[in-house]
């Protein structure tokens, strides 16, 4: 069994920064991709950023230049550094990882940006 454990969410003022982290644990043979999605109230879950095991990254247009995704493969951990946060970034952020060719989700962490 594989688990994704997230941390780092919270309340921040507009213009502030937060860093989210997500660590995969359990029986892990391979991790192909890790990423972050978010879901705001009344909206669909959307991709925020993703990173492959080779280090290639992808970002939603709305966060390019403000958010950076990195991974520390030795610890099966992915980070999302968020700068210049806006109220519209408020959402529950979910870690996602393709581990052992299966797709896993974290429990979600709330990010709230006040204006």
C-alpha cells in the first residue's frame, strides 16, 4: 500500500508565500510522476504543476512564474513553492503521484489567501 502525506498549507495574505510538501511512503518500486492539483469550492479539480521522474515540469498558465515544483527523489518527496499568492489561489491542494503504475492521491491541504 502507498500513502501520500501532504503538509504546508495554511492562511496567508495576498502577496505572501507558502511551501507545500508531499511524501510518498509504503512499498515503492517506481515513481513516474508527481504533481499538485487544486479544487476551489464549486469548481473542478485542476492541475497546478507536475514533475516527471526525469525532472520535466508542467504548470497551469495561472501559476507560471509564481509557483515552482521540485522533487527530491531520494525521499520520494515533491514540493510546491508558491510566491505572490492571490485570493484566487485559495483551494484545497492535492498531491498526486503515479507510483508502481497506479495513481494515488493525498488527503488534501487547505490553502487560503486573504485579500
